[in-house]
C-alpha cells in the first residue's frame, strides 16, 4: 500500500503541469483514499473502507501492475483482469471512470500503449542507450513489430523514432552559447 501511495505522489509531482485546477478535488479524493487505505491495511481493517476507496485503490494497483509488466507483449486486458481477480468488463469500467482523474486514455490498451511509448521515448533520448537499435528498445517495452511501434510513435510524437533520436542527439551535441552580462561603460 505504501508503494502505491509513493507511486501516486511521484506521478503527481512529475506531471503537475499537466493538471488543471479543476482536477484538484478529484486528485485530493484519490490521495485521501490512498492514505485511508494505507492506514486500514496497517491495522487490518480494509473491510471498513468505503467501496469507492477500494475502487480507487484497485485502480492504482492495476496501473502499478501495468507499469511493472510493460515489457510483456502478452499484457492484455484479460491478463490484467485475471491478475487482479476481476472481470474484463469491470477493468474497462475502471479505466473509463478514472480517465478524468488521470487525463489519459479511457481504454486499458490505450493506457498500456501510452505508457510503453513514454518508456520507449525516454530510452531513445537516453545517451547511454544511443547504440542500442530502435527495434530492441521497442521490443524491450512490449512492441513485437517494428512497423507498429514506428506508426504508434509517429502518431504520438509527430515524428518517427529514428528522427526523434537524431533530434535529441543533435540537441545534446549543439554548442551551448554563453551569454555575458552587459558591461558598464
């Protein structure tokens, strides 16, 4: 439970600029639900939590599970639902209901694809991975076909992965211009 709370707080702080002020009350509710679930878990009183809190915690558990299994090309709604002992239709409903809070895709596979693309983009920008072929990076994050990865990446970031990598490399190697403060005459 503690790791779910920490994960939520980290994600919240890392993407705080993407939230609108109207999101504050929903995010506050999720945070309070997580804190309540953490305390209930610690004192072994999870049955006393309101059903809404349990649903919020389940949604965060599902998202954490997805993040830890992005590498698996067999990560499907069926596999995710089975791992959490829920029906596939309930899993889909969770994502539809949670979309306003997280500001992301409303489908399970849309969320999986978005997270995989984020991780692949991060790896393509990483200088330490410059020599790793793009198809290996795609495969690392669960994409089984280079063409489907390239198509999805282009649709999301408006350029193919190779061009993205080149622009990141060029930006890193560009000389930095130093501006001197104006001198007094």
